[in-house]
């Protein structure tokens, strides 16, 4: 099944904001329970990239969120 992502990289929609909040909660839960590995991040990002509401703007927000939660760590967020 092909996923068609929003082409508009403008402000996040209400559905995208909800998706971002869900991501934040999942990341915080993993950090508090056992820490966050690069494999955890890769799995979360892959799952979100497959979501039909994912956009470049939302991916940028996710990257900023991870940088805030895990300062100094490097993660890859390549879209392609």
C-alpha cells in the first residue's frame, strides 16, 4: 500500500499535533523505563514515517523533540 503524505509543509494540522503528542509520550515512557536506544528511535521514526499524516514539517518537529529530550545525541531523520 502506498502512503500519500501531505505535501504542505506549513503549520501542523490538529491530527499531526496529536501524532506529535503521542510520539512525545512514547519517547518519554521509553526514556523513563529503560532508556532510549538508537534502535528504539529508528523503530519509532519508521512507524511515524509510514503514517499518512507525516510531513516534512512534522518530521522536523520530531527531530527537535528528540534533541530536546536527548541533548548531544545524534539521530538520522532522512525522509528518503
